C-alpha cells in the first residue's frame, strides 16, 4: 500500500512539473514570436535572427537588446535573490 501511494504522489508531481515546463516554454515561444513579428524577421532560425540583427541600426539593436534582457535576465535574477 505504501509503495503505491508513493508512486501516485511522485506521478502527480511529475505531471505538475511537466505542466509548468510546458507553460514556461509556451510563454517564451510567444515572446519570441512577438519579437519576430515586431522586427519583421521572416526566417525563424538563429542564423536569420543574427542576420537581421546585423542589419539593424544601433538604436533598434539597443531596443531589442533591452527587451531580451528584460524578459530573460530579470526572471533569472529574481530567483537568485
């Protein structure tokens, strides 16, 4: 009996963990899709993204960099504090 209850609890935790991971992945994909649309990036590969960055002027690059930093770095730093 004890073993089956433990397996059920671990299984439930695994399902919750997968759901949270899927939610986080979905949020990141939605953010990146918005960035691609905002900066008119047609090719959805890292190389296409890098090519578009090379074509940007300094002002647009700084804006993009701050958005990326705000979205990805701030969440990481909040956990460390």
